[in-house]
């Protein structure tokens, strides 16, 4: 025989109505707590039901095969009034005993909604460039707010928080009238613009590598050569002299930094045949070209021509007379970063 509906989750006997907050995971209910060592009447089965159609949770037995104690998982059941019903069923006759009901008032609870975000920091000091506004999404009136950073309570009782450092934030909102509360969390990660430099390896090689090295910064970076597409690898290969710009961009929106490099190279051949394509030979894109000079020799070491990188270049003649198709040598004297340098190599003339 049913002897009472005991609400174990709060530890008191309730025969009529219970109030709980929406978002409560489970409640435990028990009947005939004094029978058979707490397992209910011998030979009886208890039939449990939540009568309302809005119930979207589950009912499970605590100590099967005993059925006198259940857990009700309210799941995503919306706030409202629900009725839990239990009947004792005789195992022999199958007859159902008296109905016992408990009305459950599932009260609405605040539902704060925080969003993870990324804050931009100074790449050297790590200090936030701008504070981040966290908004609970819950009205100020009728609620109290407890904010924490990395589980440490913060001062203030506002529905928003101005965060000045990264970390794991949480807000617990409590409705002052019902006492129901809800909690949400958000992580403020960090990113930054890069501190970086670019170098060109193996000057005058046919293909030269421009390599970017990031020395400071907490971002995820991608790289762009001049106006080309961005890529994840910090290396570019070029084969033409000139000034290049590499943009280093933070993929999470904290800005980009331009880096400039100068690539030194020379033409491997020229074709002085009057078609306006490769008719002269010269080296362009040198730093301080007004200080540079190029001396051209034949294979026997005879000086053929001395030219300036700022000039028209060599047209393949000596004293106005065309020279034969063959290889010619040169010595380049130039200045880079204030240092005088010399480079020697050869090229081909093809008529």
C-alpha cells in the first residue's frame, strides 16, 4: 500500500506540490519508503507517469528490479506545471491501486548567453589593446549577477562586464523572486599582430627564397607576396630583381604588418636582334643603383663595356660592332646596407 511520496532530491516528504527550477537535471522520487527495507511492498510493481504532453524528459529506475524509486530527468522540458503520477500494481492480480500524484512547478530560470571571443593584445607586452564587453543577455532588473574569472569572483553586479584580461569567464544569474539561477561561460583567447622580419637567401640565385620569421606575437598568421594570394607558409620563391612587400596578417583579425625586401638577380641571357624583347642586358633593382657599376668581359678577360644599372644596358656591341653569340662575364660592384659588395658571374648572348 502506498505510504507516501518522498522527494529524495530535497530531503522532505511532499504530498501535494513541488517547485523546482528549470534546468534542474534530475529529481529523485520514492514511494513505500518504509516497506521491505526501502524497496517497496513485496510483490508489487509501481507504475510511474508524467501526465503532461510537454514533458520531454525520461523516467528511470534507481534500483531495478525494484520500481518504487525513480529519477526524473527533466531534460529540455519547458517551464510549466507538471503532474507526476504513481500507482501500485499487484504482481498477481494485475490490479492497479490508488493513484498518488505530485504537482511539480517547473519554474523559469535565467538563461545567460556568453560568446567565446578573441582579444587583440600587444605582441610585446601581452596587454589587451582594447577591453572586451561581455554581455549576459539577461535584463538587469529582477536579477543578480555573479561574474568570475578563472573561478575567482569579480566585483560588480551588472548584466555586462568589461573584461580587461584574457581567461575563462563565467556569469551566474539568479532571479531574485524565484531563486532560480543559470550559468554560462566564455573564454577570451588572445591574438596579436606579428613582430617579424624577412630575409632573402642566396642572392643572385636563379630562384631565391624569401623567408619570414615571426619573433613575437600570439596570433595565427598567413603571408602574402605583393598583391598575390595569402598562404600559410612563410616562404616565397622569386626569380626577378626588385623590391617586394610581404604582408603578415593575423587570421583572427588583429591586423597585418608589411615587410619589405630587395631581391638581387641578373638576366641569364639576352637577344639583341632588334625585336624590342631582351635587346639589351643590364641588372636592375639594385639598392643604391647610382653607386653601382657593371663591367663586362669577354672570355679572355678583355673589358668590353662598363655600364650603370640606371642606364640603358649593353646592346651586344664593341665600339659599335656586333659581337658574336657566346658567353660573357661580368663583375658587379654595388652597395647593400652600407656595405660594398662584389658579385661575379656570366650570361649568354643569343643572336
